[in-house]
């Protein structure tokens, strides 16, 4: 298994463990993402997004509600104000070997290392919208993520909500 880190910086030689501002009680770590969840990071760093996919326990009603008019099994929604930044962002995928990483949250695909990590490769992603289209994930563009967020929190779908502090508040 390969693990990844995404950045707008193409010149990171070493990944040093760091403590996250909102997880001060945890040790400093290097963060990586697994292959399944990697497309959730084909966006500018602070772009808020909602990713959803059904799992075994997802109700038939929720499958119909969220996926009924689509042929895909995963959807990512972003706010329309971010579209131009998505088009303009140059993003790089850093590749890590699995060795030295431990599973942090399998549902979100996070892995961490307490040690400094050397990437084995760095690759430009290219056109982010094109790369997303190649994954078979449906991209939805909406004025606000808040109505979708509220609906998902009351549902049985599996989800990941990323950088939501940057989402438009109030649903408009």
C-alpha cells in the first residue's frame, strides 16, 4: 500500500512530525492518506468539501436520497466560490512507503508516523478537475455546503468533511 500527502509546495524534502493546533494533546506526527481517500485531497488546501459514499449499513432511503440520480458510489461537493481556485491550483502528490506509519482513522484513511519521513516520489497532479473526473467520483458544485452537511449528519451515509471552518456559514 502507498500513502500520500498533498501539497501546493513541490519542494518538501523531509516531512517532520508536527503537532496540529486543534490536537495539542496528541504527539507530533507526519500525516498521510490512503489511496481510496486520496482524491478527497485533490483540492486547494483550505477548500471546504464534503465527501460521501454508501457503506453496508447505509439505508436504502439514504442511497436513493444521495445517490439515486447518479451512477457513482462516491460524491464530493465543494462551494462554487472555490471553483476558480480549484482550476488554478498546482498540487503535488508526495508518495510514502507504508513502513513506519500506523493507522490513525481507517474510516477517513488517515495514517500517521511519529518519525521524520522521506517521500519516495513527488508527482504533479495537473488539472485537478480532470484528475477528479478520472476517478469516477462525482463532483458537485453548490453555493453552500451547509444544507448538505446538515442532511448528511442526519443520515446513514459514510462521509468525510474537510476544512469546513472555511465553508460559508448560514447556508446561502
